[in-house]
C-alpha cells in the first residue's frame, strides 16, 4: 500500500464521505496543472443478495437518471467488477487475451475525472472539475452523459495486445471491452442502479478534451446512476 497523506480537498468529499478513503497527495488539479491526487477505495465485496440470474433478467438500458450521487462503495464496487484484480497473480474480473489487459478505465464524476488503478484498487484524480458537459458534447449530446452522476470511460492501448497478436489485436480488444462492460452493467443492477452503454462519440474530440494519453483510445462510455421514475 502506498503512503497516504492526511489532507483531503473538498472536491473529494463524495468519495471520502464514507470510511475507507484517504488522499495520497495534496494538490489541486486543473486541465493545465495535472499533478495527480490518488484516492483509496473501500474494499469490494464478493457476495450480495442479488443472484446473477436476477441481474441478467433485470438488466436494461437506462437513459434517465436522478441526481443522487453514488457512494464510494458503489463506485469502488463498479470499478472492481469491471477491471479489478481477482487473483493474487494480477488476473482481473474480465478475461483478456494473453492477460495483457489493454483497457484503461476512467470515471467522470461531478467532482472531477479519475483513472482507475486496478493494482491497489484506487483512483487517480486527473481534474477537479465537472467535465460532464464536455463528455456530453463529444458523445453526440446524449443526455445520459450529462445527467448521470457517474460515467465510465473505457479506453484501449492497442500496442499492449498487438505486441503478441499483431493485426488481430483490435478483435481481441473489442471482445474484452464487451466482457468488461457487461460486468459493469450487471454489477450496476446488483447495486440497484441503471446503466446504458454508448459507443457513439467523437473519439478525438473526447481524447483531446480530457487530455488523455495519446495511446489511450476512447471506445466506450457507460453512464451509471439511479434510474429516474
């Protein structure tokens, strides 16, 4: 476990409101000043009262959400189910060709943009700004992207898979992202939440707007929240 700082900024209040969170650096972040702030997540649980079969039967695409924020436990659980480590050898919740894990997972919250770190189960905050309007614009103005309290962004580093599988890398990556997104959708149901997978976006616009690394290609957006009545 990494050393932890005792200072936490108000922008992290959502993720620190329930026990288990702690800041690991103390620097405000903007798109032009990107000193990261790392945040521990509550440990994920591996059982619930919702059967897998029930989650499969109940899963539907939800496009309207209330403004109720997600808790740190919910955010951590969703991230773990999608890309979390499930084995001491570093294997993850979703299968990956050659266990090369080309996917990088981000979560866009009202408090900022975070990158998930599966090794250690924590988040790195990139920006302490609400970037949902930017994501909404890049996502063809689909309202779920602006209204959901959390949107999960899947990106891919193609070179990780291509180093072993060459031209077949995109095929394997698209399979993997489907596995991971389904995990996210089913975990959302088990938490009493809704989600909708969105593949329509201006890739380069989104990458530039969020200042993503050049090799992190945006592929999928999944808004998550409490379904509106």
